[in-house]
C-alpha cells in the first residue's frame, strides 16, 4: 500500500519517524479528538469497525514495571489473565501521569511506536489475524493504519489472550 500524499501529511511524531525509518507502509488518519471518546469515537469518525481500532494501554506489574498492551477497541483487558500469561503476580493500568511519563505521549495519543522508554509489548492474539489495524500515530486525534504484523516485527510484541467483551 502506497504512503499517503505528503500534502495530506498530518504531523511528524516519534511514532511516524520510527515507522518511516523502518520503511513501514502506513496511511495517516486524522480525526477530531474528543476527550474520553476512546476508540468508539475514532472508529465512528473514520468509518472503521471498532474491533480493528487498537488501543495502546500502558500498564504496570506488581513491581511497578511498565508494559504495553495492545487491545481491540471494543474489548477490555482481563488483567488477571494477562498477569498469569506473562508470569506476573498482578497487572494494573498506570495512572495517566505515570503512563505519560513512561511513553512520552499524552494518554489518548499513546502509540506503541517510538515510546520514550522501551517497554515489553503484549498484543491480543486475535489482532494478528486482522488484515489491517488502525492504531495511534503518536498524538491525540491521529491514527495510522498498517499491517498488525508490524507490531511483532518492530516491537517484538508477544501474543496473549486476555480480551474481555466491553
């Protein structure tokens, strides 16, 4: 898939810089950010199914070690299942200010690509079966579409099964 015309280019972010540096094919999809709108709002505005919109969640284990979980927009994370699969006693979401510090992005604009701090990445296994995903491009109101295998190739994302229906 060809890159979008430079005239429609949104803004360079650490995420898009990393993707371009690795010659990853992606398309840019800006939308009007709505506070607490989440993946449902971005999917609605962009005409996408929320299942293909992937949330980037910054979480931490019992020792406050950060990790990233990539989850379908219409699902939530079973922290108990996740902890069991990654060998942790417990996992919980980071507070927004802590997540911002770890990732270098603002919550609502967190991309798994180009984070300030390197963190282990876990991806809901069924995401890898999708032909394309829409995932945050490094700022609020900005998704990129790409092949989900890029998450494994570039981030070393490890598949897990921890999705719960919303």
